[in-house]
């Protein structure tokens, strides 16, 4: 017994030293990566608790106070939502705290980039506290999360449009034949992949002998949008480029596939997994990793994207001559402190807050009534419609980005 206690103490001490070493190694440049790592940790924790926490939560009287104990899936969903709420609270508090940070001289700049041991402890405490809040608060958070997750998907679409237009402008800006040929080749590849993908979708999700009119409608609508993109982009009055149209076409077709693949496993028109009632651990892991990468990219990209929110700029404090002369070292430090921030800290954390809602919806299938799909990531009819509507929203925003400069020539876009 004494040896076991000593071993446990040694392990705890080693773990603390390891955490201290990792935290001390986080620099100003790697702060955003550290936030992404913390967010990824929250997703892993949500996934683990979804699998193992249900028996324990059934014994907690302030959670299981029902006359009849709910199904195991209810507790799995509840565990995910409580971790998500703790994550949401952590990043929302940071976002509110960072409002108005303009220069690196602001003391809150140091809080954003440092104090990692304290922030990790606060994050852990918030997640733990969420398991003591009433069920009514969790239900309210679940309802709000549906809207927050939809807003996060909209942010992803705006980022994609920003990226594609920037990519096209960069290649065209070189004004060399090689880059024009590269632009044409990439566009052709995207279109070939799009139409080839559509054929696969017809084969997988419209099997013969079944009435799959809804799936056919989704695929045909995606193809109509693909043709519409090309017509609008190449119209002489628009003067657009084929590269953004081809990339957005492929993305919309991918969203169509993602929506159809999210259909319930027992749906007769879902030919992708109609022989399997459960998903393998490997596929589940792959789905979670894909989700993490998508969320992390969107959060980091959005935090520094001028399309969504530029960092606040203001006159540098103390721009006049100092009262007392400073040496070159002090002058350099003063200039460094007076530098404006490179991105909006408040908006950066807001993106993580929305991403927390989005991830919770993915892990719970956008509904508490997970049923047979409770072991799957992003499966169920709510997931289907979210993906399909996101594709339509992407199409609408892309066409608007082409037509807006023509409809409102006096405004800058």
C-alpha cells in the first residue's frame, strides 16, 4: 500500500513537471496553436466521456432526478453537452475580456499569450463545474448550440470564399502564361472531380428498386448549382474566373455527399452503410480527427482574416517625443510594445466558442434523440439538412460575391 502511494505521488509529480515544461515552452508565436491544442483536448474528453461516463451520471441525483431513468444515449449526449458548455464558457469569458485590445502594450495582451498554467486550471474547473449545473441549463444550451453551430458553418463558408478569391487573385496577379495554364488545369481537375463525384452519388444513394426522390433532388440541385456558377462567373458583365467557380462547385458537391452520408444507417436509400448498423472505431476516430482539423483551421483562419473582422487600429500611445531620452534598447522595446495586434483576440475566442457548439452538435447528431445513431458522429436527419442547407448557403454567398459589385458599384467589396 505504501509503495503504491509513493508510486502514485511520483507519477503525479512527473505529470506536473511535464505540464509545467510544456506550458513554459508556449511562446507568443505558438499561442494560437496552444489554444487549438486545448480545444482538441476538449473534443477528445467529450468523446471519451460519451463512451464511459453514462453509468456514473446515472447515479448523480441532480442529473438523474427523473421518475424513470432515461436511456443510456441521453446520458451520453448530456456528458458531451456539459463538456461543450464548459469549453464555451471558457472561450466566451476570454473573448469578453479581450474586447478592445489594440496594441501589445495592453496588459491583456500578456494574458492572451501567457499564463497558460492558470488558464488550463480555469478551463478544467469550468468543465468540472458544468457537471453540477441543472439539466434545464443544459437543455437551454443545447437549443442555443444549434444556432451557434449554424453560425460557425456560415463562418466556414465565408472563409472558403475569401481563400478561393485570394488564391485566384494571386495566380492572376503573376500575369505569366505558366500560372494561367496552372489555373486552367486546376479548374479542369475540380470540374472532373465534381462530375465524377456526382456519378458516384447517384450510384450510392439512389439504388434501383427504391423510391429515393429526395436524394435525387439533392444531387440534381447540386449539379444545377455547378452549371449556374460557371454561367455567372463567365458572363461578360461579371468578368469572373473559372477557378473559384470550379472549387466552390466541388465543395458544394462534397457537402451534398456529406449530407447524404449522414442519413440514418437503416434508411433504404443510404447505400453507403446499409449493411452496417455500427461504425468501426477506426472510422469514428477518423471522423473525430477530421472534425478537429476543420474546427481548428476555421478558428485560426477566422482569427486573422480581414474578411470577417480586422484587428482594431488606433493611434499608438505616446507617439510624441518622450520627456526623457531613451537608449536604443529601451526605444526598441517601446516600439515593440506599441505595435498594434495582428488579429482580433476577442473574435478569435468567439470562433472557438462557436466551434464548441458545432462540435457538440456533431458528436450528438444535432439532437438529443440519438437513438441507434448514438454511437456515430454526425449521423441523423438533422445532420443531413444542416449539410444540404450549408451547401445552398455557400452557393448563395458565392453568387452574391460575383453580383454585388455590379449591383452596387458605388460600394467597395
